[in-house]
């Protein structure tokens, strides 16, 4: 059984950022990720690998099938991290008119577009540039992929974690996976307090009910017509569409599919792609008929993101649940640090950074009180 000071369960942004903070303070840790890749709900194509993503054509540029943008004016901790990592950003394109589909019996209408205020920004190279940059600064020997945690139990003065491959003993655990997923997939011995379990079960998992379609084109032809690439539809299958092109001119459109998960499951991936492609043709013309690549990611059926409860209802948490037990045997032994546990930005990319920083700062490892630059700035 391997012994560490801290175990981080989950290798998405919050887990990687927590590892980055601990490594800079020379705190011993191990990160356990269920997937065979890092990044969690962040996927940027074409560098990411995922069984749901396939294309016969090579494409250039980086396009997101998870979170896409952020708002520096409202999320200063995140932009400070990007600055420290020297990751360039660019503004989301929203110049021009938008298209609106009101019903299947009427022609799509062209309307004045909406300009985001404050402006939404994107990371050059896709959102995965952030997780990849963090990963590159971590010790590879501390990153364990393909190791879903099955059981966590008290073992004397330490905690024990068991995966199918290994067992680990640690002083403290940082849960960097959604609250619902934690209580659904991990067995805790002794049981967690009932009020804590209920709080976690009632917390919606960000992005979980959604599916996202992405089409890559030779050029952003919609801009020639003075269109922003944005659209709203009551017809579907996509309810909301945006320009996904990068700052180098590699062209793409993406949309959030509005068809509920229990209906989507009845369609094949190819059928759903066809319906999405036909919708782009209705909205933006014949040039949308032949994308050079198209992708679909259905988060509702990703077992390392969504539970059955996540497949219906809201996709965005409302308020942060309690991050740790306040009494009993689990008190001060385990802390939730996924984005849903952020008080400031629950569910957002910035929330993952916020929750990880505050989770670590609330603990004391090796006699060190881990204070991040963000919190030092606040004081």
C-alpha cells in the first residue's frame, strides 16, 4: 500500500490546479484519475483523445467540446493564473447579426446580435491549453490514470483509498470530482453524514445534461454575410449556436443540443450529426452542408461526468454544497474542491480554480498553510 500526504481524486482542472499548488509547496501527493486522459470536462480538439470523437480528416486549430469561454472582468483569479502561466487569450467573436428559428413552419429570421458584456474571452489553443500547461509542470510519477477510486475508508490515523489496481494511504483527501458523482461511485466506510450526502446528491453537475455538436469548415463563411455565427432555435436539435473559430481563422461553429438526454439516446451519433448539419444549412446556407469535420460529445452519457440524476433538470449548480464534514469521524479528513464547491463561481471554469485554492488553503500540510497568490491578493 502506497503512503502519501494527500490524495487528489480527479484529474480535471480543479485536481490539476490543486496538484500544481501542492507541488510548488513540496507537499507529497498522488492524483488518481478514472479516465485514461487528464482534463475532465475540458476537451479541446484535435489533441484530446476520446472514444466519442472521431474524424477521417485532419483539422487545424483547437476547438472545445467542454467549457469554451470565461469572463476576466468577473473572474480575476482565473485571469491571474493564465497570466502566471503565460497563456494568451482572445475575445469570443460576436460581431454581426444572429439567426433565430421560432418554429418549424417559419423561415429563420435575421436579427441584431447580442454583444457579451463584459466580454467573454477564450484561451489560445483551446481550454485544454490550461490543463495541459498545468500537467506539464507536474511530476508524471504522481499522476495515476485509469484508476477510478472505488472505496475510501478510515484506516487508523489515515485514510485508505482503493482502486482496481492499487491501494493508497493518505492523511487527507481532496475530492476533485462532482459531488453527485462522488457519492454515486465511491463507497465510504464509515458512511458519510446523511446531511452531507443529501447536500451532495442535490447538487447539479455542471455540463452533465448537455451534448455539444461542433462543425469545422474551411473558412468562416457566415461572417461574409455579416453574421456572428450565433443562433437561437425553438426547432432544434440545437437550441443555441455560436462561432467556435479560433484567433488564427480556423473556422468552426458549435451548438448546445436542446433535445433531452432520454430522447437523444434513441438516436445514433450519425443521425444526430445529420440533424445538426441540416439545421446549420437552414440557418447559414448551403456552405454549411459540407463541413470538413464534425464532432459530437454527449456529456449525459459520460460515466465519469454524469449520474442518472444529472440527465434531467438543471445543468448548473445553485449555491455551493458543504465541502467537508463538520463533525464525526470524517471531520477535517476530506475536502471537496471541484467547481461545484466554489462559493464564487459554482459550475464555471473559474470555480474549479477557486474551489481548489480555497480547499487547500483551509488545510495545513507538513506544517505549511498553503496560501495562493489569489488569496494573498485578496488580503
